[in-house]
C-alpha cells in the first residue's frame, strides 16, 4: 500500500518526525562580537562632557555667560566621574585615556579662555588674546605631560596621591574666577566691583597665573587615595554640607570661594608631599657618619 504524498512536504517528499521537530525548534540568537555596554559607559560620559564644553562656547557667543560657566562646571563634574566609573567597572583603556584628554583640552583649555575673551578680554584687542593663547597652550602641555607619564617609569607609592601641577578641571575653575565674581557682583548690583573684575587686566592676570600653575611641578593633592583622619571626618562632612547649601543658594559666590579655598590648599599640599617623601626616603645613609664626625 502506497502513502500518498502530502502537500506540506517539499516536492512531495516524506519528512521524518525528527526533522519536523528540528524545524519547530527556535533558532539560536546570533552572538555579536564587541565590547560590553559597561565598557562604553565611561566613554559616553566623556562624550557628554565634550558636548557640555562645546555648549559653553555657544553660550559665550550668545553672551549668556552664566550659562557658559554652568556648562563648564558640568563638564568638570563629568570629568570627575568618568575615570572613577571606568575603574569601578574595570573599563579602563588607552582609547578612553586619549579621548578624555582631548575632551579635557576643549572643555578646560579652550572653553574657559574663549568665554573670558568674549566677556572681557576682547576689549584689549590683540593683547587680550595673548593670555587666552597662553592658557590654551599650557593646558595642552599639561595634558601631554600627563599622558606621557602613563607610559613612564613607575613613581614612588606616596607620589600617586599627587598631581604634578594643577589638574585641568581645577585650572578651568581658577581661570573662571573673574567671571564668577563678576556674575555675583552683577546679581548684587555692585557695579563698581563688576567694573574692576571685568577690566581686561584682571582676567589676563588670572589666566596667566593659572597657566603657570598648570605647567608647574607643584605637587597637588589628587584626592584619589586621600585618607582623612578620624577626628576630621565629621568637620569635613559638615563643611561639605554647608558648602553645598551655599552653592544652591548663591552659586557664584560659592564657586568663587571654592577657587580661593583651592589656592589656599596648595601650600599644604606641597608640605604634605615633602613630608611623605622624607618619610619614604628615610635618613640619608651618610647622615649618621656626618653627625658622628661633627660630634
């Protein structure tokens, strides 16, 4: 007895039940090659910071200098997060380091100088452009030195808690000090103070001084592995809370005060570095012999 061919079989051929089950089995999803999303998150943050720096330049062209200052501060906050998130997610890479440096140059080397030039320095003509150029060049040199140190010889353990020179975000904040004071004076109606800080000589002096701090060899606290003594934890928390409250209530005064506080910390940072270096190096091997001879 012959079985008539079924129309649902291809070409009238008979298909075994096993092959029929294989056709009903769901197909496996293709596996794509590439990095996981966690490894892209830090680069996405860096990209957002870059966009914030570009937006600050646009606000400056539109004479919205308060919004420009806020955009640069947002870029600084993002720059403080992307590296820590990359280390937390174990997503550090050479590409991320280079991308971060390029974004830092625009956000903290070009955008602050460009904003100050539009706000004040353009009144001085070509002489007003010189401090902006100097600041951008010193920022590029500072970032290039930092990138070169990544492939250099390992540093002593105590040196990893310090930057060489003022870091890029802090340099941008110091450079914008005249703008912060000017915005605060404008909000209070202190025209006399606004005229002083907006006079091209003052922003030029601040930009030049900050540029020298960027390329200096001053050891500056990095706060990455900074240890706080137990008796100072509560005052630090209270001080941070007070500063946050002032930042919300009067942001320009808080940012200007933050720049002055940071400058005041530099001598203590140098003293801390020298103390740690003396402790790490220990007494000189010939110091005992010299003391014995003089005794």
